[in-house]
C-alpha cells in the first residue's frame, strides 16, 4: 500500500487519543511521541497546531506538558483535519501553463473536484470523535486484538 506523504493528521489523531486516555493529566511530548513512532519536536509542532485550534493546552516546565482542552467527545476528526491542514487542497492540483486551454480546463475541473472531495472528506470525518477512536482502541485492547 502506498504511504501518504503527510501524516500529520494520523499523528494528530494518535496524540489526541493518547491524551484522551489520560484526562486531566499533563503528558510530556517525549512520551507522547513514542507511541506514534515520531520524535518529540514533530509531536510538539502538531500539538502546537492543535493548541491554536483550541483542542489542547500546554504548560511549560519540568512538570508541564500537554492535555486536552475539550472533552474528547466534543472533538470530531473533521475539526482535527482542519486544524492540521487548514485550507490546503485534498488533491494535488497543479497549475498549468496560462496559454494551455486543455490545462486550464483540467485545472478548473480538478479544483471543483477538490472542493467536493474536501466537503465529503470533512463530512465523513465529522462523524467520528476522538472519544470514539479511544473507545474502539480500549475495546480492541480488552478483547486482545
């Protein structure tokens, strides 16, 4: 299976799910980064974007770290996607030569396709919350899967 080039969304959901599993506890970026197999600096960059979106909060210092700033049931994955991807296109749409009529038509068509794909993606992601992801993980661990 092909690997995506941008894994921020997956790592962000992973980090939020870890934080949801320890509500009210500060978690340091080093320990959080271990589970999604990333480094602490990358985890902090992602958590910083999630903080800007009001999903997590941070506290500096040796006893500091990160925790959810909302209930996990109030954080849907569409919100996470927007926090980490903003207005970036879903499809990799290139910009054609200005004098190429075919390229201009393809570009307009793909921009419209991207708009619809983004709308569908966000609608689908909004159907799942971080609490539901945590619940699925907790159930899988309990059943030994």
